[in-house]
């Protein structure tokens, strides 16, 4: 009507994210559905097809569903939080908790307390591991990109975190003890922490069929301690 006030047309605020427990329930439901199909697969090709779907589902669980919920959670050297945004979490506990919450039966505490390379070798074999000493960061990131999309665990001189490689690029997700001293997600090629480390080792864990089968079947993953 002429002279009437115009209606406020601002968009509605986005819906709040679902509770963390609901995120984990959704991940379990997807895994359980794939596990049922894997058990029922009658041929090798059918099992391979389900295994590859499971690989993508695990990458999604780590990279999109779980790790991002931890962003902003404070870091502490002895931090052992199991809930995003509550308390504090150390770098090793961040990695082991994300993997556990994604559905892998890891020994959360024992795994978190290992040196980075033992964390990686607890999850995958040498075929999926690459090591770099005094390599330019650009070369390291290019090597990750050349290995392909997936979720990686990366070990540095005195630190451990996750790498995710996808169409958007390579990202480093970790609980860092330097400012801002919290869980962050940053482009790997722009990470001061990655750049400062003289030694880098990564394991492309989601390329390992044995790990994907362990995720599907619920097989316990032993921590490598020596």
C-alpha cells in the first residue's frame, strides 16, 4: 500500500549446526550402512565398489564432519578434551580424537602420546608414507597434491596434525601451541608451522585398504610403540 513501511527483507540467520553427538551419530549410520553392504557383497568387484565408497565416506567424516567442529578449541600441552569447544586439546589428542570420533577403533590416549611418525605407522604402512628433510614447503605441498585426494596424518619436528587434500586444495588442520593457540584450519602452503619444520612426514591414511576395512568392520587398531 502507498505510504506503508517496507517489509524487512533481510535473510533469516543460518540454522545452528547440529549437536556434536548428532554429527557422530550420522557418521556411524553411514558407516553401518556401508558395513552391511560390505558383508553382503557377493563378488570381489562388489566389495571393491563398497570399499571405495567407504573411503570417500571416511574422508568426508574426517575432513567435513568432525575436524571442522573442533576449530577454535583452545590448545594446551596436556589438553585432553573430548568435546569441541570445551576445555583444551593437545595436538596428538586432536588427531586421535578426530580419528576415534570418525569411527576408527584407535587407542585414543595411547596413540595421542606417541611421536608423530609412530602415530602414522599405527594407521598405515610404508607404501603410503613419504618423508621430507629440509624440503621447501612448496615441494612438500606439491607432493601431497600429487598423491591425491584424501585424509592424511602429518608429523613435523615437534608436532602432529591432519592434512586434507581435495578440489579446494591442501589444508592443514591442527591444534597449535603458537598464536592463536587453538585448533585451526589453514592452507598448507601458507602455514607458518608447516614452513618452520625441517622434517615432515605424511601418511595418506585413507588410501590404505586395510584401514578402510578396519573402519567398516570395527577392527581394533593397535598403537605402534616401537
